[in-house]
C-alpha cells in the first residue's frame, strides 16, 4: 500500500475549524493535505491535481457536496477518486443521496477520531488495491498476447490474491469474520460440486469468488452496519444497497473470477420466488452462482453467533432452509444440501 507521505487527501468544508480538526486527526498518518472552503474551489483543485481521497462536506456555499460529487463522476480521469461525505446531515434521505451520487462512505459529525482514521484507511487501501489490480491485469493481459495460457493463469492467480486483499479490507469494517467467509467459500464449492451441470472449473471459480459476496458492505454507514437491534425500514433500505455497491466495485473486470464475484455480490440476496433484492429476479433468472452462495451464506450465518442474534442449532437451521425451498432457495440446491448434509455440517464445524 502507499505510504502516508505519498497519499494526498483533499478536505472540503466551508468552516476552517472543521478542516483543521480532520487534519489534526489524520496527521499521525503523515498524509499530504489540500483544502477548499466551497464546492467551486474544490472542483478547481480536483481538475488541477490528483487526489487519493476526498473528504467532502455537503452544506456549502456556491456548490454543495452532492453537486461536487456528481461533477467529479463526469471526469474520466478523476471519477474513481473515492469520496467520503463528512457532514452534519444525518437524515436517511441525505445518506441515501450521498451513495447515489457516488460517495463510497458517509460519516456524520460529530465523529470519533478512530472512526475517521479507520474509514479513511479502509477506502485508501481499497482504492489502491483496485488500481493495482487494474494495472496488474493490464500488464499481464499484454504479455498474454505473446505467451498464451501460462500468463492467463498468472492473471487468475493475481486476481485471487487481490480478492483476498479486498476480503481483508471488508473484514475490517464488517461483522463477518474471515472464518465465516472461508466457510461460505467451502460450502459454495461443495454445492457446485454436486450440481450436475457445473464443471470443476466452475467449482474453482465459485470458491475464489464467493468470499466477495458482501464486499459492498464497506459502503454502509457504521451505525447501520453494526446496529445491535433490528433495522428500521429506512436503515434496511440503505443496507440493501450493498448488493448494488458490491457489483459496482467489481463490474469493470472482464476476467472470470471478478466477473463471477460481481454476479455473486449482486445476486446473493435474490430469492427463488422473486421477492428478493435488488432486482426481484425469480427462479432461473438468478445466476446459479448467486443461488449457491445465497444458501451457503444463510446456513453459515444461522449457525454462528452475530452481534444481533444468537447461533441457531444445526437442526433449526436445516429445518429453516428446508421450509424455504422454492421460496427463498432453489429447490434443487436444497435437495443437494439435505442429501449431503454431513459434509456441510463438517464445514461449519471446522
């Protein structure tokens, strides 16, 4: 990852004291800072310089933060710059709009210093990893024209490495542990193995792509992601955006591992009867990878403790999944799951 001194952050706020507070908190990482006091000034700096991350207030004179973010998205060489909204606006509509216009995160003032530090580091790491992945893929794809299949395998190995780097970034902000992610990958591979029309290559692809199923959760505000109680309808609507966000993070790659990961991130909350999200797909409209990870993820989540629930017994979890055959889950996958249940139980007990 980049060192602090090589990392440039733009802080945009019409109140100079707020800029100073953010700089004081982040100074220990030795980042390089620029600042602007309104949206128009910020856009001038953005066009002139290259920033690794932008901390952006919303309520400012001349041009508000939403408009700045929208204009940034129209600049081909700047549009991938991560924007974290740093604002006192705490209503659900504002949070939703922040993500709609392209923000990667939303921090509400007043905030804790450790929260700002952690979120800035997370999104800098994620942005750097995405750029590194694109660079490596471009380099290896160029060599592949000359060296053929051997270098294509190197591309796939590189993708696997980047996937697990991104997975570690996700774990730092999510309630999902590395063990959960690995168990879901193992269970997904096992389901794929017993699905007649999938190949050994498909098993390998889903094993390496499944860990990315919830990568979009890094864009969900901390107070929603880690809320111990039941989410309100408004909060749940924001939580649901992680499926679309996950697809957006991964969609630009044409390589099969990240293409599969994008599909899984986008579709693992769709339901067999069409009542899932984000698109309400039904039955075989849902990609088989999405259907497989949906079942594997739910079984593992039910049988392990989360901050908002206790662990279910294996019998309770199995009966729950069977009861949702043809409703939430693909009936053929439920049949495979039940027929080979001891193997799935062995995975969750590892």
